[in-house]
C-alpha cells in the first residue's frame, strides 16, 4: 500500500465520512418509508376491524329472532331431512288429529310445485266436534314441520248432528330452496 | 461524538519570557516580549495568539480547548490558614475574610485558590496560594484569544507530581533561564518558596531548605547540579525531549490523566456559583433517559404496527370467515321462518269473528276459507233482516272487506232464508288485532250457531 500524504488522508477521511452520511440518510429514508407503509397498513386493518365490529352487531339480534321463531314453530329448518319430511309431517298431522279427538278420513298426498317452493301437498279429511276442529287448526303450525294450510272447508254432517266435516289442503314447504341467494330474497 | 466535539486539553507552562505547550505528543514554545511596564507587548501577544491557533488547529464551530496552565512561583504567596469549620458552601466566604485580614491586597485583586490540609469538628487547615490578579488575567486574555479555556495552577505542584514519591519531603529546583525556583515539599504540599538569580547563593539556600532529595529540572539543571555536588542528594527529573516539553507540562499531563485534584488559581470577580455551566458528563444519565423516552415516543407507533399487524390481520380474517359462515347458515333460516310466519293464514281469527258476528239461529251448511283470504259461506237464517244484521256486524268488525251476499232465497214455507255469502279478509296490518276472550272453565260447550 503506498504511503499517503496527510492531505490525501484527510481527503479520504472526508470522503468516507460523506459517504457514510449519505448512506445513513438514504437507508434512514428507506427505513422511514417502509415503516410508514407498515403503519398505514396497520391503521387500515384497524379501521377494517372497527367496520366489521359495527357490521356484526345486528347478528346477535338476528340470531335471537331465529331462536324465537324456531321455538314458536318447534323445529329447526337446518335439521329437517328433505327425504322424510313429508312422511313425518303426514304422520304428525294424523297423530295430532287423533290426539285432539278428530276422526281422520281419507288423506291424499301429491307432489308440490317447485316454483312455489313446496315439497308436497296433503289433502286431509276428518270428522269431529267443533272444539276438536278448532284445536287441530290451532296445533297444525306447531307440529314441528314447515306446513302451511292452503285452504279450509268446514261443513255440517247431516248424518251426525254436532259433528263437523273438515277438509284441509296442507302444503309442506321445501327449506332447501331457501338456501339459494335468489330464494332468500324472494 | 463527545471526543470529537471536546478536543483533548493543552498543557502549558507560562513563564515571563516564554510559554510552552504540549498536546497529544506535539509541542510548541513561544517567546514573550514584555514592555517597560512588565506587560506583554501587543506584537508579541498577536504573534503568540497566531502561533497557538495554528498549533491547536481548532475550527470556529468547535468549543474552546481546555488549557491547564502552570505558573511560576514568582509573585506567588503561599499561606497556611486555620479557619473555623464551615459548611462546604461557606468555606470560600470564610477564606475571603481571612485573606482580607492576612494579605496586603483584597481577595478581589488576587487570583487565589486553596486546598484543605486537615479538617476536624472545630477547625479546618487550608493552604492558600495567591498571586496578583493582573498576572493571571493577562495570560487568560491571551489564551482566550487563541481559543482556549484556561485553568491556572502552580508549575511547582506539577513538577512535584513527576517525582517518584510526591508525598515525601523533598526540594524541587527549577533552573530556568530567568532564575532559580526552589520549592520545598512535604506531604505533597509546598512548605516554602524561594526565587533566586542564577548566580545567587543556591548552595546555602538548598542547605537551609533541603530535608531530603533535591530534584532538578530546567535548562540550567546541569550547572546547578555541579554546584550542589556533595552538598545534597541531587537527581534530575525525567522529562522527555521535544519542543514544548518541560517538567511542568509533563507533570500537568500526569495529574490530569490520573484525575488528581490540583490547586486552581481563580479570579473572583464574579461568584463561581452564578456561572451557568452545562456538563454533559454530569447530566449524562438524565440526558440518556430523555433521549430514550423521545426515541420510544417516536418509535412506539411503528413498533405497534410491526408487532400487532399480523395479529390484527389474522383476527380480521377469522372474523370474516365466521361472518360468512353465520350468514350462510342463519340468513336462510331467518328468511324461511319469517316467511312462514307471515304467510300463516289467520283461519282461527276469521272463524272467531264469524262466530261473534253470527246472530242466534244461524244454521251453517258449509264454510270455505283459503290462503288468499277468500271466504265463502253457505247458511240459513230466520229472515232477511238477520242476514243484513250479520253482514253489518261482519263489516263493523273491520276484519273483512265488503262481504257480499251472493244469493238470498226464502224457503218455500217462508220459515227460513238460505243465503250464500262471500268475503275477503283484509291484509295483515289493515285488519284489527283480535282480543280473544277465553271461555270460563266448564263452559266449553259447542257453539249453538254452528252445526
């Protein structure tokens, strides 16, 4: 290594110091920008979290409404088996009729219209006293199945005074069709 | 950084004819010319300032360089004083009073300093050194002009620090071109001072003062050593060669390097306690704490972002997944159940209103209701007025909208009127909420109006 004069040494020293300052400032600037980006991302995430918090606040109310309705109708739609819901509903209707003092007559089942989100239609005929008919009509929605009484026909029985003939058209609804987005907004 | 800003000190020996300076191995000797009044001439002063500035190489923005200066003993008075023990802050005031009493000049006209020799409960023994204030101020002005911050002490004290055992009883003899300085030491402190011409009776004085080894220094040390041969144990102080080197500068360098206390000669124009001085070393812990807190304050938001960003991102992702799952499960159920509830036809309500509105004697043949709210009724009553009343009551109930008697036919025997009526219940929200009155227990009898 050649011997350097004091002037050359001083020049090299100044150049080294200048280069070090430049590199420090450059690296510091880059580090500041990187840290600034990290903080901006973090603040954006925090704001997003706050928005989510506001958005999910009504969820508790919706869950409470669902629970109340399920308690009212005595069934959970998600727990229904699509294949057996018609058979189970028909059996429950007959059992409720008999249990309420209503004598079941002919029962006819037919496939429902998919456009109306129906699984099946049940035609039920029965005979009984006024109290039995009223009680049966009252119990129908709470049997634990998604049934909807489409029509009711009541007529007197000329052969048995005090008895009434009841003819019901009951629709069994298809919950599966409500899971699609367009059905939800129907 | 501190070393860069606070450059190393300069060690100087200030004589009447010259000044010597040493700094980091480099040295300088500058002659001083004095006028008839004994003061340094302006030309000599400017020359000395210029040479000192070149020697220091100090930039304008750099702080003043500390200069530790040794003065010759000529004109210096040394006194041992015993004063009552006072609080540390009050000792200076007590000494001022004592100096006022014992010295021919007032303390304000002197540059003086002291060192405590002994201290007990009642009294305090102090060594006081004093010199005329003008002597010190002349040097101080010159050194300040050269960019230095001078502190003054006695060169003899610095030379004593160079001896092998500074606390021993010994005599220091500086043989300079201007004359001889003899200072006897005991316990590291000067006992007596003599200033003689080079040709003066040094042998007798040494014999009078010497209580031990005589240490010689200065350019005429060889000559004096020869004169004292056989009279005393003479030894030369080891001083390295080079410009600006002397026993005093070497001793000062040794004292400062070892951090030993030394007697400072100070002018008391202004009380020292009024001077505002900031010492980085003294406030270093507090400054470091403040700097740390500031750095923490600045970096904390960024540290928070770096530390918590992944955590928040994971939480939000989990939250969004839960939200999607909830929406997929609960929303269809809610819509389905709400639709089921809203579409439940009010059959029982309609039957209740019909039963409440029916006049006595109504014979119901058939009744038909459907989900769309259409009602068709076939029955018989005793006369047409009852049919009208029945319809009026149905209208008054507010439950049905415009009941229509489609057909009304008297029987051939005129005992009854057969009629067929149709109606439609109002949509939810437009029909009244019914208040059902429950029959009392045991009165669950069939309605006589119904077949």
